[in-house]
C-alpha cells in the first residue's frame, strides 16, 4: 500500500463522529453607527485617495452637473442604459448641452468595435457603495452589461447616498446577497490601475481612465 492509500484508509476508518461547523463571529467587522453624512465624507475621502472623483448632487441637479462634467472633458457621446430610469431621465431631459446619447442594445459581437474605439463615456447605476473602502457595488444586468463600466475611458456612476454602507459586510447583510447573486458582481474602487515590477502604480492603463461618482443626496 502506497502513502496515498494509507492516508485515505485512515480517513475512512477515523473515529470521532461528524465534524461540526463552528459558529461564525462577525463582530470584528461591525462598526459603530454612523450618519449618512459621515459615510459620504468617509467614502469621498477614501475613493479620492485612489483618483476617484466625487460630486454631491440632488435629484434635481445631477443631470446639469453631469452635463458640466462631460463638457469639461469634451466628450462626444455618452453610453446610457436603455431601460433604467437613469437612461430615461437623460433622454427625457431635453437638454442641448448633453453629448450624443448611445444605447448598448446590440450583441457585443456587432457592437465591439464601436464600444472599444468610439464611446467616450458611459453612465451606470450602482447597487450601493462602501464607505470604509471607497468602493462601488455594481450589479450588471442585460440593460447595464459589465462592459459599460469596464471599457469606456470615462465611467460615471450614480450612487444614492441612502445606499452607502459602512462596510462590505453590512452591505452583504442588508441586501441579502446570500439569497442570490448575478453572474458578475463588481466592486470598483477608483479608475483602472496597475503596477510594474518596481511597484510603480499607474492609473488608466487599461479600462476607464476616470471614475466619476455622482452622489445623490
């Protein structure tokens, strides 16, 4: 009998009954209660430290602020969701200071060249944010595929202040991730970045060069 068979035989004949799963203690992940304003301040400070950009808006002012941001970047177009209320609000705004609005409503095979080479900016909703790590939670759907946030040079994300959590654990519990998740759940902390062998960090090497968050208070 070789060593492998010996080990397996010992496992088969082991005594001591079934293994019990220890109780999970997540107390170390809990944080003191905080206000929405405190979470926004922490989120802004954390994500701006990794080159994210935060703009505080209201439900009535976010489209005007978006138009200013896109104008300052000379963006020629903006990729918007077809069905989400963000897309509807932009198309129904009637503003002439917004760039051309595009809809990602074709299979990627027929849209790939346009998406990778011609789209200047995209805007998506978020499922929330994490103040402690300065992260956005994105829940890709057929209406807002993950490439909308991973490909265009400028990614603009709309975050409701009421959906900003202190920690990732708090978001998991409050949103009940255990009951079901999409194929891809994205956590985004700043624009794309990479480091070379000398540990020199560079931003915007692949994917979005800018991450701009509109926090709706």
